[in-house]
C-alpha cells in the first residue's frame, strides 16, 4: 500500500501545468504556466502573499518572473508540483560539472528569494553531489565561486563549504597562485576569508 505522503505528491504531479482547477499563472517572457494558488501557498509565504493580498499579482492573477532565466522558472514550476527537478544542460560549451554547479546555485538563489526552503535544500544537495567527487580546474572553480558568492544568504550554509573544500582539497592555490581562483579571492573578501580559514 502506498503511503499517504507519496500519494499526495503524486496528486500534485497530476496538476502540473494543467488548466484543471488552475486559478493563477506564472509567466516568464512569453512563456506561461497554469498554476494553483494552493500549491504556491504550500511552498512559499512570498507566493502566498502574491496570491492572497491586495498586490498587483493577486488582482491580475499573474506572477511575472521574467527577471529570471526561463529555464530556471520552468524548473521552479516543475519543482512546485514534483518536489524535485532535473538538471538540463543549457550551455553545452561549458564543462558539464561547472554548468551543473552554476545551475544548482541559481536554483538555490531563486529558492532563497522566494523563501522556498525545500527547493533550497534540494539545490544544495544537488550541488554537493554534482561536484563532490569531481576534479575541477582553476577556471571552473573560480566561476562557481563567483556565482556562489554573489548572493551570500542563498549559498552560505552548504554550497560555499563544499566549494571551498574542493578548492583546498585540490590545492588550487598551490598549483595556480595567480590563477582564476586567486583573482576571484581578490575580488571577494568573504571568499578569500573562507578559503584562508
């Protein structure tokens, strides 16, 4: 017999981007997703206020997230109904581990912005798994660090620790003392302090 929590999660999935009982829309650029106020409210007090107050979003029934990348918004909406998300490689020219790490950092930032604790925890776990046993080069680690340290509150608990641990373990500063990680440290005092400690 299926447990109640799994059954409830399956029910959420069946309403993903469905017009059945839909009473709200999330948009990003020209894309629109039919959503449900209840689902938004379950995940986020920010979304709850957008749905049930005197805000522009509430009166129009549309939450415009065009300030974010469309793929990230699509991933966010998918998470709201599936309690999970998959990484899509939007930039195949980048190292897959670097791109994947940046993707998960971006999802943690979105989760932090809208106070979606479950998504933030998931993005942190996925980030850790994406780089924990991977040897990244100086430029890749610098790119991840720059991204992770842009929005401190979204990444300070787990992502930064994993990233700094990787940098120390790989002895990047010994092998490239004037490399990209060193430059990133000069540009961000918090990052430099974390690596030094």
